[in-house]
C-alpha cells in the first residue's frame, strides 16, 4: 500500500491536501483504503487515477466509483459514551467509521445500506445537539437493489 494525496481547496484559492492509504491497482490507478475526512466527492474503495507529484500520487479523477458514500460527523466529544452509541448504531446498519479527532468522524455509507437514507438522516438529526453538533454529506452513495 502507498499514500495517495488529494488536493483540497481550503480557503480562497489556497490548497492543502489529505493523504490516504491506497492499494495500487495499475500504473496510475489506486483504490482508496480509508475514509476521506476533508476531501469532498470521494469515498472509501473508489478507484482513482493519479499522477506522481512531489513524492505523492496526486488524484486527478475518480476512475471507478465504489458506490460508497461519505458523511462527516462533528461531535462535542467523539470518545464519549453517547457518541460511541451513535457510532455503534451506524455500524449496526452496515456503515463503517474512522475517528479523525476528538470531534470529527468520517463514515462510509455502503451502497447496500440496510435502511432508507432518510431514516439515517432522521436518526442523526434527532441526536442531541450536545452530543452531535453537526453532520454533512461529503459524497452521496449509490444504492444497489
């Protein structure tokens, strides 16, 4: 496996990056092996086309969409019992997650999500604001039948 960097616009023209573990598929093709936290439009298991730049494989585009979606959760404390209960509930319906910091968590929404996305949204929206202060979709998933 190797690190892959996706360049992400942060503020008015400035660019930063997020690095991922990625599995080399072919010369310039890599499968993302962890959940994007900052980069929008990417998900775990997407196959991306890269070019070598500054000691990184920089993503140019998605070559094959995995169907996975990505959401970001902002907790007051991602390690609290209440936050862990939310994460376990997401895991029970087929999602996976990575804790990026004491507040930020990335979640992969699989194409075969066991419930309607609206039900997941209602669950997140009904979670106490003292626990989950916000959430957003970073990449929509593609539901399979």
